[in-house]
């Protein structure tokens, strides 16, 4: 973990560097407040800052205040170094964003204890943030298939429509439904039904390109977004997906179980809303079902 030592006195910086390095930290130095702020505002900032109160260009309290006001930045534990001892000054420092302070001349044991407290708090904060990010990621995943869920799919569809309205490349919307899925569950059990849902998810994902997209829309229904296609190529992509599923199977109680999918596919239009695009694809999917299932209808 990196520690910033910000002090305009070179001998103080040297003394602090030797101490902090001996405690197992990497050190970054600054001789004035402006340089300290640049280091702390970088893409890979020190996570603990030892900042002298009185410095040229920007004092330590101002540096702490800027850090406490910064949004969306990782926690930087701020320890103010000061010769001041009156209570009102120290209250001011803490109110301005410092987490702790150490009086000068610096006591090595006192400083070490505060630095280690800062290290523990930074590491704890990082764990919390990592867990929050993982929870946010999982909230957008379908637990059964591992692909995105409807919530994530709706957001991606909205993004693609926004890009298209600004002159982006054409995008095909493919709505996929497993044929007679209730019959599969009733005849072979929900475990086989779940296996078939996973098979379709894998088949669609594996047949699309890396920059295409698929989400489980709910139940036995999936949505795919295929970038840079025309009407004829969209139909070919959808037909390839249909054949892939038709030729696949999952293990059942008495042997392989096969099923088919029906597809409705349409190109997104610049004036589409999320709802109008989905309604058009759903209508085309219904045409595939009405015409006998296991087929693709485009429009």
C-alpha cells in the first residue's frame, strides 16, 4: 500500500520516509500541497496520506477538505501532521476532512499505530466496495444460465436504441421462445426443463459474436441483440440459432430430450421505443408460433 508524505521540510520527509518504509509501505513524496493533491487525485493514489498542516500553495487542511468532497473516489485515510495543540484548531482539522492527527515532533510509535489503523480501514472499505460491486453484478445475472437477466437486457436494449437514434450501426432484435416448454416440464420434470433452458442460453451465446448480446427475458424466453446486420443477414443468424437448438439435446430419464425454438426477428428503427421494438418482435414471434413453431419470422 502506498503512503503519501507531504511536507515542505526535506529533513522531515526523509525521517518519515525511513519510518514508513520500515513498516512495509511504499512511499510517495510531495513538497507542497498542490503536488500532494495531484498525487492523491491520480488514477492510482496513495491510500494513506500524511499531510503537514502548513505547506506552500495548499495547506494540509485544504488538501483534506478537497479529498472529503471528492465523489466516487477510493477512501484515502488522512493523517494531519501539526505543531498546533489547541483544541479548536484540531476540531477544525477533523471537521475539514482529516481522519486523525499527529503532533510534531512526530512520535514514531504514535504515528505507526495511526498508519496501521488507516491501513485496516482502507482494506475494510475496499472489501465492502468489492462485495457491493459483486452484488450489483449478480443482480444483473440470471442465476440458472449465467447470462444477463431481463433487467440487464432492458438496459442494453435502451442503450442500443439510443446509439441508433444518434446514427449508430443497425442492430437486430431477436426474440426467442422454447416451443411447448410446459409440455417438457410436465413430461420430463423441471430438472430437464432447466437443462434445456441452459442449453438454449449456451447455444445462443456460443453462436453469436463477442460484440453481440443475449439475455434471458424470463421463463423460456430470450432476447438477443445482433450488431451490424441487414434484413437478410439477420434472418440467416436467426435461422442458424434455430437449427443449432433443433439439433441439440439434453439427457432425460429415458434418453435424449429434444425441443425446438420459435423466433421473431426485426431490425431496430431510429424512431423505436423500447416497447415498440419489443412489441414488433413479439408479434413476429407469435407468427412463428401460429405457423407451426420451430421457425423464424422476420419483419
